[in-house]
C-alpha cells in the first residue's frame, strides 16, 4: 500500500513519517530527494544554472537556497520554473525508491510530500492521503523556534502552501498535531495508523 503524507511547514509531518518508519514503513522523503537533486552536483543543478543564471548556484555547486527562496516567493513564474525542473526529478527518484521497497517486501510505503495537495501529481499513485494538521499559529511558532526565520518569513511560506481547509479536504485521514500534542500522543496516532495499514 502507498500512502501520501503531507502537511504544512511546521505541522510535524516529518516527525510522523519517522514514527511510521520506526514501525516498519518504507519512508520516501520528497524534501530529502529535492535537497539531493539540488545539492552539490545534483541532477537539477545544470538546469537551474541555465534557467536562472550562475548567481543561483553557490560556490559548492549547489542551489543557493536563500537567493532562490527570495526569488520564488516574489515571482510566481520563477517558482513554477523551479518546480518544473525539480519536481519531475523528485517524482522519478520517488518511483525508483518505491519499486525497490516493494521488491524488498515492504507492506507500507509512505511518501512524505510537503506539496502533495499543491502539485496535483500524486493522486493516481496513492492509495490514501494522510494530512498532519495543526493551526497556522502553531506552525509559525514551531518554525520560528527551529529555524531562526522570522514570523513574517514563515507566514510568506504558508501563503504559498495549500490552506488548512484545502489540505484537510484532500485527506482520507487527518492526524491532529496541535501545539499541546505530545510525542507520546503522536506515537499513539502513528501506531493506530500503522495497524490500519497492516504494519
């Protein structure tokens, strides 16, 4: 079975994915793959250089994330061009990892995809969509604490992600992970989901 795991920045999606992996699920992390293909010498780097210019590739040969973030959030066309380079590579690598997990006998494959709802690319490939949900205020607080970004910067990121109602509407299962949800409570929800999906 293949499920999509999604949630806005700071929702706890990655933590929940790790909890499912600890129960035996194969976890395929789209963000990690995106970092790989945009890292030093990654598969997306030459196309990024050709599309955006050498200023968007740092001295190590990786995407200059801060510069690209500033451009992508101020210019929707630039964001779409970047996505048109990176997303197909992420989709291809995800499919390869899923095939390997199936060959290895994994019963549950979890695709951790931050922009699952926004991309519209995944619906036909997944058996279910799990949304990790929390209020936007909680997302902002968590991201500010862990990243050093300002609240305004996090709000700008949120404004480019699917809204909470849109994300919830796309879900087959919603896992609530509000500010006062403990790790123990989140583990219990992961265990319930694992049982539901045969782990």
